[in-house]
């Protein structure tokens, strides 16, 4: 990722059960910032932040969050809005 020359976002289900410390090396090595780390699992009563969004430090993030009240998945979806 750190070789990517264009602005970039990394997101997905990271399955980190012990918090951001599990991905701190990944964040540091790739010069990323945490954009979204609110609880997303389980969707019916979120307690764990498993679905994360990271971005390169050059991107300006307007907002990010979690879509609540989803019935079709065991994870809540995440979203991010960037300035262009």
C-alpha cells in the first residue's frame, strides 16, 4: 500500500477482537490514519469495531460513520465521504 502513488482508502472487515493495537503496525507502516472505528458487530447490538476504514494522510475526510438498523447482515455497513 505504501507504494501507491495516488490517494487511497483501505476498508473492510478486519476481525480485530483486541482493538486497534492489532493493526497498529499496519497503520504505521503504510502511513494511514483511522477514519472509522465505531462498533459494527453484531449488527443487532454492536459491541466490536470490526469493520474499519483507513485512509492515506493526504486525503481530506469530510465524514465517516456506520449505517444502523441493517437486517441483512451480521455486520453494520460503514461509509466515508471525502473532499475531492
